[in-house]
C-alpha cells in the first residue's frame, strides 16, 4: 500500500499544439493548479505544494508535432494570470459577447455538416477540428503511440493502488477517453480512474463522437474504468462548442460503466490573457478557474461533492 504522500495521483493530458519541454510545461501547469486550489482552499493548497510528485504530465505533443514551444512565451502571461483572484468585468463581458453567438451557430452547423468545416471563420477552432481529424486518421499509428503514453502511467498507478485523477484538456480529453476505452476493451486492464475531469473538451460534438473508439458500437460502446466524470467548459470557449456531455454519455451510467457524469459550465470563466487578448480555452486559465479548482480539491480530500469544499464560490465580477 502506498503512503499518504503518494496515494493520490494526477495524470494531466494537455491539449493540441506544440508545448514547452515536458518538465518545464509541467511546472507551469502545476503552478496554475496550485494557484486555483489556493483560491478555494488555502490549507489544501499548502498540502498539495508539499507533494509535487503527485502530478504527472503526458508529454504527447512533442511526438505528435515534432517540435517544442519556447517556454518564454507563456511565463509573463501566467505571472499576470496568477496575480488575479478571478475574472474581472472585462473578462466576463468579452466571454459573454454577442459576437460569439453567430460563431457558435456556424460551428454548430459545421458539427452537423462536416463539409462546412473548411469554411469555419475562426482559425483556432478550425485548427482544432483539423488536428482532431488528423488524430482520428491515425497516420503512421500516431494516435496509437500517443494513447500508449497515457496507458503506461495509468497501468503503473492503478497497479500501485493509487487513487487517480485524469485531467484531459481539449484534444487531450479525446485522447484520454480513447485510451481509457482501450484499457477496458482491448487491454482488459482492471482498475478504475477515480475521477475523469475534462476541461475545454470537444467531446460533446457529434463530429468527435462519431469517431471516438467504440461509440458507434452496440456492445463495448463505453469505457468502464471511470468512476466519476466531471466536464467543465468556460463561457466563450468555442472548442467546447457543446458544453454538455452528460446527455450523450448518460448510457455509461445506466449500463454501470460509471457512477456519475456531471456538466459544469454556468458561471465558468477562463480569464487567461496574452498579447492576443482573452483566450477562453487555454489550459492555464482553466486550472486557476474556481470550478475546476473545487473539483480537484474535492477529489483530493476524497469528497465527491464539490459543494463541500470549504471556500465558497465567489461571483465573477459583473455577474450578479
């Protein structure tokens, strides 16, 4: 049996695009995660800080893209992010801007009619869809290789009897889902992830659901190694076009493959900014966000009810 300092393990699967060198990237993500928990539970944040080895990053991006992003680009913006205690009025106003509404409508149509994808006006969202398609095509077995990077540490953690939280951001949530499905139905590996936390995930989109492993099958449709699944999407995050996944994956619960699936998106604001302005999708911003932090804190303390975490949720500036 593992001791208290190693019992809880967090496996983080980042989203698309080249990332900094894995250890440096992990340090930035860990900093943001700690800051988020500090805002909702300072005592727990102190305890977490004493256990940095609990977080393991799946560095799939360097294999997938063949390049490393300079870390210097992110540091000043993360410094500013961590100085804030939540979204300000400008963040909220921009995230809720009417300008998102026609974009969401168009992306919704493209989700129903994939032939419209080349016409998507937002280059970031268009890139996300195309990168996801590349993953599903599995050219040169690249998808198989990146899923192995998730399954290997998961096997080790579950073999050790650890409580495991898997955090999947963006495309990383799709890859993590497929890896969990393979562990269930291909590898026949026992053991369950205690919490699957998806942030900024496109798993609510039909385009994605038609392509993930098992989803179109009658039998073995879902992974059966997730105890609880919490999905969190920020206002204005167009990658998480459909912020609700429970209605699509509810049969997982009905068939006994999972105990619960929850969506949380009301009042969720990702307030990461860089030289290009507000970016409602970045993982750094999700990790400091209070709903995400409360989910992590509740899991760490072995409490499935996020409402029991000590600090109350503060209302974002500009929201009554």
